[in-house]
C-alpha cells in the first residue's frame, strides 16, 4: 500500500499502517516531557484510528506510564507475579525477564480473536504494548476494524445483531485457557463466586465517537442470550468469518521500540505464535480502565 505522509492540524505527521486500519505517528519522541503537550492530538487520533503506533521509542517505565495515562486512568494488573518490580501498572509479557527481575506472563497462543477482558463487567478501554525485545519471525498482532466489519453487514443482519447480547462466564473462559494450557491452576469456587456471568452487546456503541462495532470474543463466549449453544456458535462463527476478511485486518510486525495503543471498544485482536525456543520476546503492557459496554 502507499505510505503517504500526512500532517494534521495539530502538527502530527502520520501515515497509514494499512489500508484496513491503523496509523503510525512519525518523528515523535515519547521519552521527552515535551510530547505531553501533544496528548490532546494523540487522543483525537486514537479515537479516529483505533490502532496507533509509535516506532523507535526508548522509554523508562515512568514515561510509559505517563504516556498511557493520557488516554484514561490505568487499571492495575491483578497478576502480581507478572508485574515489573516497583511498577504495578506494568505487566511483563514474553519469554524472557528484564534485568530488574519479574516473571513475564507467557502464552504462545494459537489464533484467538478477542477484545481484552470482555468477560468482566467493565472491560479495558485500551491496551498499550511497548516492545523491549522482538523476535524476527512470528509474534505478530493482528487487528480487526470491528467498525468497518459492522458497517459492511447487510442492514437486516445489523438489525439482528443490534438486538443480541453475548453472555460470558469465567468457567467458559477457564475451559478455553485450560485447553491451551493443561497445567493451568484449577478454578476455585471463590473465584467463580467473585466473577459472576456478564452480558454485553454483540454490537457495541463507542462512548466517544458514537460509532457501532462488532464486539465479541469468539473462543470464550458462553452463548448469545436466548439462543441454544449450537445456534450461538453458528452466529458467532459467521460473524467472525465475516469480520476477519483481509479488508478489515491489519497485521502488526513488531520491532524493538514499538509502542502500540489500540481501542478495545472497536477492534478485535489476536496474537500469533513464534519459535520461543529460538527467539526472545519481552513487552511491557499497560491497560486503560473501561466502562460497561452499551
């Protein structure tokens, strides 16, 4: 695709990441406090583009946290064993620990389209990943523009989807995670009690832009409210087949120093595996707190 550089009214130089979605911001050093003055422009671009990348960054944990906070309050991670020491806001992801210590979360996943923490009452609004070490092959992150996928449905299908509620529960989520990792610790009755089932619209309205998008996690949805398991699976599989067509998908190939933020309210994403015996990978992850979808 053509990579035309554009300059918007805020002075940001950008270029499209793909013909599907996503924008790269050029010539910005997020490590300097001077970039904070551009926070309103970053937020506006994020709301329009849904996936925003900044290449070649060198950030301290404090600067990564400061950048992330421009987009909303940060949600502290609850997986304490995977946190960057001294920084509860940052989760370690990958197969190699940083020099300062910590045990990264590592899940060399199969393709699994989802939006983060949809199985909770208030799923994350956005996710930020900062690549410290990146493998030269594999480990891409693929994104679906769920707004464009929704808009491309026939009107009769949009009307039908608008009336649907997806039901999520921790048992279905745990069963899927256990299928991928048989050594996962058993789910306790206390954890089940603290995480009751939740329902979210299959077509979500963005709280800032008002745009509608498809909103589901195909592998961990328990059912669509009012449908049998078989009918629910048929509908979800059909929507995913539609949404994951190439014209709606951008694949991000990570490089060291990449900072990528994406909007969980109007995109779906999936990781792709890599050769973890051959290559090293480490990312820092922050998440922006969300709201109940509607």
